[in-house]
């Protein structure tokens, strides 16, 4: 960790899937304790940025720095050890285990046996619904409850940088509010956030900055108040004619 360095600094990043180039010269940064919303249309490259940052997809060119340390080319587990947690798209829970078993398994690995009790309490305080369902197998939870569980697992030991991909996709509005309240709290605790979001309006209320991706390139980067009025055009590009 270099004092004063951004929590995340992405510099000139490119990435490809086989012959398909997904990112072109992407640069932006997230200050410690700040929240950046990464927005863009389907296929713009948002999830790819998240995957390169957390080591799931290799960078073709450019650098990724976490707290000032260059982690380009590092394994996902090495990046995770530096305090970076990625809640990926979709339902990342063990469906045959109960809610509580999912949490205990994760917290034992990240916090050790002694830290499990406090982390469980934290989770159930943040998401009372999970407390009510603690004995239920995760596979029988609703989609929204599974996303909540995935987030609770990530927040047991508050990361330095939390990368969340489409966390609120398909969730009922009341659940979206609970999820965002939890994100607000972790940011208050000093965690930096990179939010990939569908619910752009909700993400912009939390974000300090917005980065807009279009066809794999950054087309805007600025404060939400400045970009919100022209966000549709930035996301979709100039219309025909
Ligand atoms: N595993 C993969 N293999 C091949 N191509 C991929 C893969 N994942 C993504 N792509 C392609 O890379 C480009 C960027 O995709 P990405 O998933 O990063 O977009 P996105 O902005 O997250 O979109 P969405 O809003 O639909 O989640 C798209 O053209 C997509 O088809
Ligand atoms: Mg995506």
C-alpha cells in the first residue's frame, strides 16, 4: 500500500476473448473510500473490466494497480489477498448448503474460526431476511435472497476494494434498498467500491464518480450530477442522423 495511492488505478487496459477485443485503452481510478459506478449498454465491457481488475481475465495491455501496487498478471487469489473482493454476476452461493453454512464456510476461510460469530451477527444485522432463513438451503432462496447472501459473504471481512457486478439485477425495490444500505455502510468503513450496475439511477445516488463505457472504451468520466442529464446519449452513442 502506497500512502495516498488510489484504491484502484486502471491504466490503458485492453482485453480480449480469443479474437474478440472487449476493451480498448481503458483508464480510470477509484480513490480510497470512494464509490465509482461503471455504466454502459449490454456488451460495453463492464464485466470484463471487473474481471481484469480481479484477475479472472488477463490484461492484453495496460496496468492494474491496487493501493499503488502493480497487480497486472497476478492470480485472482493473490489479488483477493490484497483485500479485493469480487461479487460476480449471477448466483454465487453453494446451493445445497444452508444460509448459515454458506456464511460460516466463507468466514472460516477469511477470518479464522474465532471471527465467525461476530461476522455472522454482522450479516444478520445487515440482512435480517438471511437471519430468518439461516437454516434454509441456499438453493431454495429467491434470486434476490441469493444475491444478498453473496454480498453478505463478501462483507464478512470488509475488503479494501469491493467490486460488485449487477448486484441489484432482478431484485425487488425493497431488497435493492437493503443492498445499497449495506454498500453505504461498507463505504463509510473506508472500503472503496466499483459498482457495475443496471439500476443506474440507484448507483448514481451512491457513486462519487461515474465512468461510462461504450464498445469497450471510456467515453465519459465525471461526477454524477454532471453526467446524469446526458447519460443516455453517452451510453448509447449519437443517434442516427
Ligand atoms: N466469456 C466470454 N467469451 C467470449 N466473449 C465474451 C465473454 N464474456 C464477454 N464477452 C464479450 O465481450 C464483450 C464485453 O462483454 P461484457 O460481459 O464485459 O459486457 P457488459 O458490459 O458486462 O455487458 P452486460 O451488461 O450484458 O453484462 C461483449 O462483446 C461480449 O460478448
Ligand atoms: Mg456484465
